[in-house]
């Protein structure tokens, strides 16, 4: 199973490479500078030359706040990039999996979002990702959209890494408590994406395997809950104690609005593809351990001191 994934350094790309190493999948990661989907003349011939069985569109403009001031750049990468990939996938007669986001919703629903809920993004980033979804789905009924949210991993920049970095010199952190979602390990997401890819390629006649799916971690929590889980683990492992001051979104203003409810109901994914993400708290410790072992070894000295 040869899979071309757009992007080289993203959390999901690197997680796919790691998970595929122990499976029958071969990941070919293509990204900047060789493949820049933010330009109209991106060399898509690189993808064709790789002879993929399936393409995963994972490269994205993810700077949520910056997107408000750079809408053209966000739409170029998040909409026009997937549109071009979908056209290429059609010519190659291979499926495309588009990785999307919980930000396509406005966050106003009191219960978890399901695939049939009407999107309503409240910022440029979400709008550009929704337009990318629509372009991919319109291009071919063979394509798939997978929405994810609150991604963290041992790779790249993410909330877990930020919390560990700040824990090095702060005793208390103010963290938003009125935005709710499901923190999702990119390693778990990679397992899910590989499962979907394998299912689609094994049974091309099963139309229900295509379309839109939510891939969210089990359970729910706020950013403050996530921070407390991180710091609870950190104290247990190193003795370093960091408190969390729970605040509201209004107390932490940002350039772009965030959905208050980012919970993604993933029952459809479990029923159709037989994959269910683990409970979010179960996946935090393994990622934190890797981060402390590689990037934050100085935190280990806390117990000794």
C-alpha cells in the first residue's frame, strides 16, 4: 500500500511515517520546497511519479490567528491545494483522504458534532478548510474527508509541548476552561487514517467507506483539563508541581474566535471502518514521556532537586 502524504514535518505526517513502519504501508511524504501547494504551479508530477495507491492531503495552513490577516495564503493552501490534489487523484484513479478540522463548525451546538451537522466556520482558517472539503468531495465520490481536532504529538508544535516548555519556569498557568473538545494524539490518528486507507483500497465497491468521517478521541475535556492532565503526570514523574488557573475565553482574547464546542462524535467511523480512537486521557502519558525524554530532559532534574 503506497500512500503519498502532502507535507513533510506535520504532526500527522510524521506519525503516519512512524506507524507505517510496522505495517504494510509505505509512506511517501512530499512537501516544501519541492512541493508547495500554496503556489499555482505546484509540481504535482512528483506525486504522479510516486505511483501512489492513495493520497492523503495533510499539508495545511494551520496558523489560526495569522489566517485572519492572510486569508489569501490560507485559502491557497487549504482550499486550492486540495482542489488540485483531488483533480490529480481523479486522473490517477486513486482515492484521496482530506484531513480537515473541527473548526468547520461554529461551536454553538451543546452536544458533540456529527457528520450530518451543517458547518458554519467562524474564522478564516475554518472557512478555508471547509472550502477544501467541498472541493475534494465534489471532485469524486471516491474521496474521503476526515475531521480531527486538538491534535498533539511528540512532533512539531502543539499544546502539550507548549505546556511542558512553560512548566520549566512557571508555577501557575492560566488556561481556558470554557472551550471543550477531545485532545487527540496524532499517533492514534495515524492508526485511524491507515485503517481507513486500507479499508477503502481493499473494498473499492463499498461506497459507504467514502464521504465524511469524524475522528475524535474518546471522552471530552477543556484546555484547562488537558493542562491539568499534563501537569498531573509531570508531578508524578518528576515532582515538578504546576498549578492551573481556569479562565474564560474572554479573559484570553485571540485574533481569531475559537469554537466553544469542538467535540466530534465518531460513532460513524467505528461502525463503518471499525476504528475507534482511545479515550483521550489514555494517550497523553506516552506522548509526554517521549517529549520529556527528547525535548525536555531538564524537567527530569526536578525530582532530584
